[in-house]
C-alpha cells in the first residue's frame, strides 16, 4: 500500500491482546473488534502486505500477520463516514476452520457475502455512493472445525 488508496488500515494485535491498527490517514477509523471468548490474536495469514507512509510504523515489507477473531461471539466492524462521490472499500479477509460473513449496511440497504471454509482468503469489495449514509460492514464467523478463526488482514478505501 502506498500512494494509491485514499486510506488504509492494517489491523493487528499487540502481545497483550489489545487490537491495534497501522494506518495511512484518518478517513478510515480502526476496525471495531469484539474478540469473542477465545480472544483476538495475530497470526500468519494468506497475504503478504507491504506499505509506506504508515503510522505508528512508517513502513513494512512482506508482512504476513493478520487479526484473527474467535467466531464464537467475535466480530469486526468497519465504518466509513458518508461522503459525496463514489467510493470503494476493500476488506482482505481470511478463514481457518470457520466461515466468515460480511454484512454490508448502507442506509436501509443490506447485502451479505459469505466466504466459506476451506477457502483460506478472499477480498470483499463494496462500491457505494452516498453523501448522507454511513457505510458499515460487519464481519462475523461460524466455526466449522476445532480452533476455527476468521481474520482481517487489511482494509483499503479509495475515492
């Protein structure tokens, strides 16, 4: 990630289990993480991410970490404020022993996309235009194998 996306966030977890986000700007707030009873962990994922212009870590190369959440009660919410013009939100998600569902809310409109195990990773793309409505994406999971997790590697916003 670099100059292309308007904003990006790479969610992760500190050693004490506290969620933290690396970012390029402030248009995209940190994802809201509800870890569930099994907690949130940083695990190696399917993506290798490189970035420049980040904070608090200014750059990284081929980083494989992603935020993994217990699907039994865990969830991740991404919010994008209303703004004029067309915008594109990409959520780079992964799964290990769990299905993950992205429920997209824009005003009264609702859409749902599910990534089913054993697919290890995918990208949920949301293109929306609303000067008045906040865009909200809720990620939730369902365990299909012991120790299952779903995760979020990165969120990018353009437009």
